[in-house]
C-alpha cells in the first residue's frame, strides 16, 4: 500500500493505493469525504462519505468528483488539496 498525505488550510487529504483501489480521502473538522477508483485507473470515480463508506455517486471526471467531495465537507473545491499521485484520477 502506498500513502501520501497533504494538508492545506483546514483540509487534509490522504491518498492511498490498496490492492484493489486508488483512494483520496479528505477530512475537515471531523467531516470526511472520499473519491475512489479501481487500481488500474480506468473506471469511473466513486464518491463516498468516507474511504470505506458506501458509494454516493459516480463520475467520469475528477473535477466533478472533487465538487461533490467539497460539498460534503462544506468547502469550495479549490480548498481541497490533491496529493500528486491522485492528480491523474478520472477518465
């Protein structure tokens, strides 16, 4: 498993690559949101309330998934730090 953590302002992002998925999980003041994609990086993105939570919605584009994650955290999408290994998520 590979993990990278990045904090900007009040938001912390943690990217991890597991045996089956690539996941970037965000945390702000106890609120969480996560974006997951299959390990190979070619499937739609799943937005979840947490890294291991149930899927809320699927998106093709990373920008739309970030918008949804930001909404769950109550911040602007521009406030979400994206660790370098997660920058190429999406289709």
